[in-house]
C-alpha cells in the first residue's frame, strides 16, 4: 500500500492528462465539483456518487465524556459529523486491489488471483460452545436413562 495522499493538485493533473483541458480550466473544474459537494453537505443533504459511495451528515447529541488523563467528566457538545459509505462496487475494487497486492508480494501472478476472487467463498465451520456441548450431553444421557 502507498502512503501517498491524493491532493487537489493530483486531481487537476488527472483531469489535464485524461481529458486534455488546460491546467487553469481543470483547476476550476475540480474546485467547482468540490465546492458543490461541500455546499450540498453543509445544507444537510446527502451526496451520492454512483459506483463510488455516498456522503452524509449525522447529528450527534450531547453526551458526557471523560478526560483520559485526569478521569474528570466533561460534556461533549452536540455536533454534526460527516459520514461516508462506500458503494459495493468500490468495496469490491478495493478488495481486488488488496488481493492483487498480496499476490505480488507473494510472487503469484494476477491470473491466479483473479480466479480466486471469482470463486465461491466458504463460510467458516460452526464452533460448538460449551453450552451446546452440555445440551448434547444432557439429551444423550436422558435418552440412555429412558426419561
């Protein structure tokens, strides 16, 4: 995984190279899109981007928190926070990239990884707990005693 952060300048460069707009027009386009997203969220409306995800605002009510250093109770004021939910398509893309990166690290080819991605995932076997084991013992002992 890369530690690089995507910046506005990176977005402008992508628009310049892929669309062919002049740099100042690409910068205006990126700023306009980000401004529209921000103003829509500030109004409390949701933003949905197909195949990417949705942004929304969550209202958090007041609650009592605790200062971890002193242990003193401190009221946390009500606030609005930004939330993001990735679309299923985006989640799938991320999972495929992670699997491809792991395969590269292990020296495997992408072809092998792609076939594993499309394959069916088995669910884990059920674990028996001590409670279920004791129920099984109780039913088997009651059968043997004839009760």
